[in-house]
C-alpha cells in the first residue's frame, strides 16, 4: 500500500482536469509526457477511511465604542478558507487582530476612541469568544 497516488492532469482551460491516477510516479510521468503539452503530474495523498475533516475558518468582528462592546453581525465563514485537515498539525490556527488604522481614523473623525477587533477560528462560537474577549480587554484599557 502507498501513501500517495500520482494524478495526471490536463490543462485545456482554466481548471485542470484529471485524466487518471497511478501508484507509480514514473508511470504517471511517462503518461503525461506521452500525452504532450498541457499535461502534468501532481502527487495526492491517499486518505484512509475515517480520516480527514473539512475545517472552516470563521471571522467575527467586535467593536468597542465609549467602553461598550458590540458584535454587529454574527460570525461568518470566510469564503475560500475551508481546507481539508488530515492531522492536528493541519488545523487552522486562531488569530485576533485589532485594526489600528481604522481606530485612528475613527478617533480623528469623531474625536473618540473606537476599536475594531476581528477574530478568526474554526467555529463561529470560538471566533465570537475571541473577539469579545479582546474587545472587553480594550474596553477596560488593557492593551
């Protein structure tokens, strides 16, 4: 048994089209070469039954105005950010970002401190939790 197969792909348009899959790289390369221009080989992992899940990345925004935290919209999945996870190392990480430029602009225009927080996580609930946690810290004056 092998841990990967070699797919021969044809690129006639914008999206490569699979032609076939081989266990032997040399054989797949020969097939692609014999088929000619526009054909190439790509290794693809073999995934046993029960392994693999699709991880989505959700974004949640929180705003701090006058010391009050709000979440103006429900967390939403990022388009195009879903990926196949074959092991825990492939799981997307969590991230929290404070938009300093938007905060500076808001302060310059309206004369009051406002913070914009975006959090990213693999579930909407976790993204909301991260965004609110960071926003509450900013509302308390923690940096």
